[in-house]
C-alpha cells in the first residue's frame, strides 16, 4: 500500500488540512477534498478518501 492512512481533523486554511495520525501526532497537509473520515497520504498531500476500517493494537 502506498502512503499511510490518517483521520481527518480540521481545515485551517483553504487548500490545507490538519490530520491526526493513529499514533496521536498531527500534520498539516495539502488537500481539502475530504471532509471527514480516513484519508490516504503521500508526500505530505492528501490523495483521496480511505475506507474506515476497525483499528486495533497488539502489544508484543
């Protein structure tokens, strides 16, 4: 899979979006085409909507 998935959080400026990653960190990215849910990210740019899948963590 190319890129990574992130959950949309808030739009700060036209054309940019702040996303919250599954580890709790945030990034400001180019793109504002997705209003909520999960997104695909590649090279600091939102490339499209990702399916909302269940998330689980396993400690090894």
